[in-house]
């Protein structure tokens, strides 16, 4: 055995590099193709591939996902983050039970139930049968990436801490605006060029305190600082606070107005139900400047977010703006769709050839009479010799009953030829095909926008 000497610094450097690559690819950063971190991809894929289409215990769902994901303790919390109607920007699951809310945690997985929603299947799994399959961490095959219509990171937002690199922080975006962006790209038939479409952020519908051009620059470069403020409405001697930015809550409001509360100048209460609603009411016969109270509230409940778009691309960290992700997403999805078309064309042409052989055989009475008297292998050889069928096509003909071989197939043949023509047309104009899909998706997502509060651009300084 030969012993080789190696510098310890070089060993540590190589090992740290490999570990960083592993963390980038499987933990910290979302994929540049589907916008999913590895655990999110595995949760969505397993929920579609291995689970029934009805509500089942979350513990059973989490158990199935452990086939692909090596950290079972994190799976349920990720499922909650994808499913909670209160905490999730764009819920992907139908649920039953307590998945948490404002100020209270979710129940344990044995007490809750869920299943992937129809809308989530449409967005993430429409072309699941045609994705690239690779060996996973648990030595089980898994998708290289999902052929998703919309990247998950822009529906949910994404945050992650890496090793030796910058933290990723990607904002959730308005889903309707995002689909319109995709439609414009497809209309232009050029995925290289970014269209001039405004995509608003989704931060609980809080005001965005910057200009539209500044926000567009942030999305283009993938880097910048955005400031958000709550919506405060004056109603007589009341101030109604809604659309509070992420990270701000009733406790922040209480601290900001603690002096006024102690002096019995204001009463505050939390009337939050499905959406945040805080009420500050001025106590009668107390001298209080409502404008000053309003400014205190806005200052206390405003936030500043430093966004940093970083993605994993085959284990490499990639810094880029929104359009590069849209481009890579569409490239992969188009690749999967073309694989779908190739598979469908092969199947349809096979069926057509079999039917045409049967139709020719039927019209040749002498051949048909002899054919029905032949043994199996003799009949296979006959079809291969006389009708140029391959062995599989000959077997397919022989699998049909005599009644099927002697009936008319003109309508079936015509329908198959029409289907082949349609698939070829779709394949030749993939942009038109995708446009139809995204237009249909837009209708479904519009009906889902009760979770997508509209963000207002305001000019006030924080």
C-alpha cells in the first residue's frame, strides 16, 4: 500500500468545497429551473407520485417522503409551510385540522390531514411523466427538477443560509402578474428577451415604499432593498391596521403605543381572523393627536427587506435576476413537453399502423380466411412478410378478436390521423401550445387570489 502525502490546507479546502456544493444543491438554494429547494421538490413529487387523491394523515405523507429525503424531522414543518392557509403565500395542499395560525403552532402530524391540491398538480406535475430522472440522496430515483409552470420560489418566496456564501432572500410575487409575464414571453416567441410587464411583490398586500422603476430594477438585477409599510385607515376615532408586512405583528404595535396605553389615551385590540386586522381606538375626552399616532403605527409596523436572488445550478451558486429563472424554467419545461409529444407520436403511429394492417387484411378476403386458420407463430410470420409489420405490431393484431378484425375502422383511422396531426402542430408551435396552457392556468389562479392581496406602490419615506 502506497501512502501519499497531502497538504492539510488542501484537504480542508477540498472537503469544504464539496460540502458547500452539497449544501447549495440540496439545502440552501432553490433550483434555477423549478424554484424548489430539494425538500420542497421531494414533498411535491412524493405527494403526487405515491399518495392517493384524498386526504390522509400528514404522518403518512411525511413517511412516504422519507423515501427520498434523508432528514425526516424537517419534512412535516416543510409540509406545513406549503399548506398552511394562514402562513403560506400560495397554499399547495388541501388540508384538514390545525395547520397553525396567527400566534399558535400547528398540531402534530398525527392529528392533521392533507393532499396535494388540483391547482398544485396543474402547476407542478402536468408533465411529471417526462422529467429527467436521476439518482437521489437516498439511492432512490427522483426528478432532476420539476417541469413546473411557475417557479415555487416566486409563489412562496425563499430564504436560505449557505456555507461561505451569501444568504438567499427571494420575495413572493403576485401570481397573476407572474402568469401575465410568462404569457408575454410566449407571445413574443423569444424566451431570451424580458418583456415589459410589472410583477408586484406579495408581502401580505403591504404598501411597497419605492417607485415602480426601482422595483423593476430589483427584479432585473436580483439584488436590492425594498421597504414595506402597513395599510392604516382612519375611521373616526379609530385606526384600522391591515396588510402588515412579514415579520411584524401585534406585539410590535403594543410596544410602539405602550406610553399611550399606560396613559389611558388609546385602547388597542387584535381582531385578526383569516386576515390581520388591528384596531387602535382613541379614548374619549383624552387629548391625542391622531396623526402622530398614525405615524407611530406606520413606523413600528414598517419593515425593510434586503433581497438577494441566488439559485442552485448543478451544485453551483448562480446570482441572477427574475428573467434568467423564467428562461431556464421554460427551457426545461419545453424540453419535457417535446419528450411528451415524441412519446405520444410514437404511440399514435403504432396504433395507426396496427389499424391499417387490420383494415388491409379485412379487405383481402382470401388472406383473412387463411389467416384465421393459422397457428400463432405462422400468423405472426404471415403479417411480417405480407404486411411489413414488425413482430410487436403482428402480436397486437393477433390480440384482437375476430369480430374486431372484420369490422370497419375508417372512423378510428381518421381520428388517429387527426390526433397525429394535432400533436405535430403543437410540437411545431410549442409557444402557441404553452400559451393555451398558461391562459387556462390564469383563470384558475384568478379564482385563487384571495391569498394574493394587491400591493400598492407608495411614495412615503420610512
